[in-house]
């Protein structure tokens, strides 16, 4: 049947800030974050911990970035970031009972890994003091001790870089390794930087240091990094967005096998100062390396318009951003970059094009530079979100553009196709008029939306509470209990999806347990094949799926057929996938 191979899917909040038709690799709101982080300089670093499962958005709605971090929180965060094995009571601390039960396995893991030693007492016993704020000296010593264990050299001369070096306690010597590996940086002083050893570490700062620590760890353990793949561009790009630290994305890559020849590793973002937040998960790198598929590092702006203006208009921040992107790509073995700057102000159009050009100059041709751009049509009418993207200029300096052909109707909009064929064709038609077709990759959705079915909501009533109800994205993530599938809905409510060949999408209506009418739109395998005919007809460079982990097996069958010339008129002789 039409729906038979669909994955188990998730219900979650949609991206309410987007413009209709402005979908991007940000569809399904990967920018969901703590409610008190808007505009905060550490947001990208905190979000990277959130995506890795180090932090829990459901448990705590606020992160409190300006509050001091406790010894308990920091120990748990580091243990989770390192993916340590939770353990039992090490029998080391007198105050073990003061540690919340759910946190004890992670504190134990940190103890067994040699990260945490506690405070010695006069009688030879030790305490952990979980709620005590952690100082910079304590934090740097903990991280430095871990870095030394994996090969960092202890060179105390690095502590002489600080004007307050005499205030650094003798027991904090391992902190020198954290300084050397650029995990801990100094604070501004009078003539030199200050270590500020007794200053308390704020939660936002702690998130930054864990990110730096995890990236330093990859430098010291190069066997964990990727091996850059030879840059031989496939004659047809079959690619997908791999969401960092996501079990569903890992399952997707395993299922795809050789049918995917490029992935975009999503989960890194810049702040206004040009600092790059995010680190790759070891399990992801192991899988990508074993598959031998080229992987591009996706760098975002966090969907923040004001941040992007500040970044692009500040020469020092712009240079820092470029330096950090290039360094991260080279150190970790990425095959290039996919820039995913969304919600960019039209006034930053030229600055953004110049930023992409400079990055290309520094990375190409040894590495790839690709750019995700919102779909736009020839007319600018109702397309203000796309004005910042100069297709012609961006196409000239990059390897290819990923046209984001999804969220035509998004979570905060009235129900409708997520990316129907006619809308896609208008976008492709414009793109190939200013960019060579082989440098255009069509992005397509693999997810569904479940909207309130309110046909009696005309435009003049859409401000009412009932008519403002948002749709919900549906996707695959079997680890969560609040997930359901399109297949489950169909079976439970006895409905039959209807494929609209003209649109390349299917939909169905149902009434939920609360008596509310709902409508679901999604792209089944048959619908995907209809959309892929555009790739064939226009001779495009390939296809990109947002995102890996949402799709049924029929998607990979269709992608293979596209590559091998069995869809549309794009038949070419040559090797299979």
C-alpha cells in the first residue's frame, strides 16, 4: 500500500518563525533551544550539548547561562559528552547520598575515568559537594587531567601566560594542558590575560569549555577523526542531512549503504563573535568512517537574523569565523562545508556572498564548499526571506547550491503540501536560469506534517486561538515515547491516504481521540519519484534529503533508480551506486 513502508514518526514543535515557503535544512526546528538563550553568545555551544543528549530540554526549559555551574552539573555534562559508561557507587565520597539518584551513575563514571577526585578531609575521607559552584581552576584541572590521559603534554610554562599566575594553586598544574590545547582561554587583564582561578564558572562558559574540550580530544586522538575522501564529484549527487548524535540518522546511513554518496553533518553554529560551536559524536564518526562516504560539515547561523548581521559586518568576527571553520574542517577530516545560513537580512546580501567567496578561496579545490539556499521563484512577490541569497554569485564561488524544496506549507502556516511539484518546478526553473544546472542540487523533504483541519478559518480569522493552532512535524525516532507514525495513524483511525500525482504528495484526514479533525501531508515513495523527474528533466546535479532518519526504504530505492537513469530522461551509462 501507499504507506506500508513508512517509518515510525515523531510529534514535536514546528518552526514557528519561518516564512511560508522558506523551508530549509532547519525544517522540523533543529534550532529548538532553551527559552532563555535567545541572543546569548553561548547558545551554539549549549545547543550542541542539547543535540548530543548531554542536556535535557524537556526536563528544564531554562538553561540559566549566567548562573554559576555546580560541580554536580559539570561532572554529569562531561561524563555524558564523553559517552562514558554509567557506573555504581565508587565508595569514595561521604556525601554520596546528597547526589540525586539519577545523576549518580554519571558522577561514578567521571570518578572511574579519573576526572573527579573530590575534596580530601583531615581524616583521609573525601566529599564531592555536588551543589558547590566550580571555580575556573577546578574546572580547568578536571579537563586538563583528562587531556593528559590521552596524550597532551603537561607544560606548566603555559600558566606563565597569565598576569595572575601566582594566584593559581599548585594542585591546578594539570590546567596547563587545558590552556595549551586552547580549551581554557584567559580573561582580559591590564597588560596580559588573567586566569582568574578563583572565579566561579558560569553555566554558559562551562558549555563552551566542554565543546572546546571535545574538539581538542579529537586532535589528540586522530584515529577518531574522519579521513578526507578523494574529491571526485559523483555524476549524480545523492545526499542527505545527517543530524549530529542522532540514532535515527545513524540507522538511515546504515540502511542507505552505497546508495548515498555524500552527507551533510548537521549541528554546528557560529555566534556573533565568529566562534564555532559544536563537536562531532564519536559514534557518528565511527559509522561515517566505516562507510567511506564523504561528509561535509554543516555550519549554521542559528537562524538568528541579528546575530548574522553582527557577524558579517564585523571584519574581526568574520575572520575568526573563517579561521575556525577551516581549522575544524582540516583537523577533523571533513571533505568540505555546507553553509546553512537562514533568516538572513536582505541588507546582508553582499556581505554573505563575500563570506562564501572567502571561504571558498580558502578551502577549494581541496575541499568542497556548498550552500543551502531557500527556494525562490522568478518574481520577488511574497519572497522577502529569499532576498539575501544571490543565487548567481553564490553559484559562481561554490561547488553547488542545495535548493531547499520544502516547507512550502510549514508548521505555523495553514495545511498544504510540504513541497509540491509545481512549486518545486518554479524554483528549479529560476535556479537554472542563473546557475548551471549541474551546480543545482534539489533538496526534498522526507517528513510529514500533522495539522489541525480547520477549513473554516479564512484569513480574517487566523488570529483567533483556534485558527492559530500550529501543525506538528512527524518523524522517526524510536527512542522517544511521545512518537507515533503515519502508519499507526492510518491503521488506528481506518483512513486511506490519497496520492495527488500532480503535487507528488499524499494526504489523509482523521479525527483524533479528543474529537479534533486533523489533516496530514507527506511524500510517499511514489510521490518522491514524481518529484525526482524534475532532477532528470532539468539535468540537475543531484538531490539532497532533509533529513536522514525520516525516510522509508522506498526513498533509497527511488534515489538509486535516479542515479542509474531509470527515472525521467536523465539516463546515463556508467557504474551503479
